[in-house]
């Protein structure tokens, strides 16, 4: 198989859907000698902020001189983004090799792994072959039955948990927390973001039962934001016997300072002589993460953000109000079917001056007319434009140079829009 044929095979596995469970991954990892156990791992679960937190951790460890594998999902423009070593995406020839290898191994074991299982296996095998010093691994969905949960996290980070993927993870916050906290195993250090009380209790109980030390934001360490602008933000970190003043990050959104704080707590808990205040500062300042409050245009301003559930939309609207208080806001919105549409549209209604509802190219996406009808009390203009390129055209037609276009609702929406924008820049 060539590169495109390898990708075609990989994407053909998506028809199997999402199948939570560890059997396929466990048998295949065992077939290859369990490479996931050879390298220390930072394992990251939660609902929102996993990818950004992973980017901060990876950047700090890399600035400290380590060779770092990074596995995240989904990607924005290219599958290769999911599997990186020192922020270099996996090479096409490596994908060809590992797809062929895993296809043969699956046949040998009479298994039918899913798209995500093969992606996870490819990442762990690639990291082993590349001889990484650390792996930073983001959970795909949940934690307990996610194929990444065969890693043994030396550090387990739990970012803020809220309701999402309820059909798979449960409808109660305590249920969802139990699924995500299941990445905690002995021995490890747990770093936990701000959570609802019932979620905190689940994480505390799991940590205690597995003899894992627990560091909680707000209890064991503090993040105090000093400034926040379109250029990024500055915050102080105050932890056990540590006080770093004036840490800088380039990412917008106050929640990103909290994510960066989790990364600092995780990396300082290693008590590693190579992880110093200087490497922490350097790693944070140079960290980047696409598709989260990402500026990709001016006159009008254009923001891409992968908000996809109620909590992330609350954070997005709060950030827009702070960073762009006087701009008229035109939203381009495409949402997946399994999201709380009524809650999301209610949140957006108070922050939108014009809405264009649309649909990314995914079987899981909500029909635009269904989104439009969900804006029950919205009195400003709302258009339905079924395809994202045309929806962007409509937004640009409506926008004045001083306005803000917000493209959001799903990373699928963001990915497709970003591709259109980059093509326009390339062709101009």
C-alpha cells in the first residue's frame, strides 16, 4: 500500500464506529511486547482542555531536553498531527509501515480493531521505535475502557470534567468521573483541575484506593492570572514550596492558564533536575495548540474554536466577551448529533449578533435546519448554509472590517473551515 491507500484503509475502519473496550488493544500490544510499558507516560483524561494541557506538558518536557512522544485526537488538518515526536508529525512512510504491520497482526490474531485502536497502537509502536524518553498521551473518550488506558501513567492529569458523550459514559457526573478517573493506577501522581464537589470526591477516592498522591488546583497549588490579551496571558503559579511569578503563555482564554497550571504541577511533581524554572518558562511560552481560540484572520477578525459542549461554550463566550467586548459577532456553527443542542444554543443566543448554521462532512453532524430550529428565542438574523465553504462566504459577506467571525461547534467544523481558509491564503 502507498500512503493514500494506507490512510484509506485506516479510515475504512471508522465504519466500525466507536467501540469502548481494551481486548483488541491489549492483545495487539502483547503481540508486540507491550511497548507502552517501556517509556514513562503522562496520561491525560477529562472533558475539556486535554489537548491544550498535553501541549503544555510536552513543550515543558521537550524544553527540559527530553525526546517526547505526543498522542492526541482528533486532528485538525492531517491525521499525522495525532502522532508526534518532539512536535514532528509521524512521517508518511512510517504510517505505511505501521498500517501494514498492524493489518497483518490483526489478521494473525483474528481481530477487527477500530480506527482509534489502530491509531493508538500506531502511536505507541512509533514512540517505541523512536526511543522517546517520555510519552504524553491524551485519552480519546472516557478512560476506563479507552484503548490508551493500557498505558501506565507515571503522572495522571484529570482536566475539568463535565457532561459529554453521555450515551457512552453515563448521565450523572459521578458516573462520568468514575470512567475518567479509571486512568489512575498505582503508582502514580494525580494532578486534578477544578471540579464539581461530587467529581472531586470520586477522584480523591480513586487516588486513595490506588495509593496515588493527589495534587488539586485550588487546594495544593494556585494559578493567579496577572494579565490576559490577544497576545496571550501571564500568570503566577504557587505550589508546594514553589512560586513562579510571571509565567507566559501564547494561548488565549483564561481556562488556558488553568491548563498550563496543571502542566506545571505535573512537571514539577517529577522532582527532575532537568525540569527547571527556566525550562518551564521556555516550554510554556513556546507551546501552541491549533483550533482553540485561534486567530486566523483580521479585518474582520476570525476566531476558530473547537467548543463542542456546554462547558466549553461557556468558556468560549466568556473569553469572547473579555477579548472582543465591542465587536459585532457573526457565528458559523456546526455541531455533532450527540451534543446538548438546546443548552448550547441557549448559551450562544446572548453572545451572537448573526448566526450561520452549517454542517461539516461527517455522518455524526447535526442537520443545519435542526440547529436553526433550536434557537427558539433568538431574534437576530440566522441563516442556514449547508456546506462550510459557502457558510464562510456568507459570514464574510455579512461582516464589516471591525466585526468578529467565530467558527465553532466542533473540531470537525474547525478543521474543515481552517482548510478552506488556508487554501484561500495559499491561492491569493
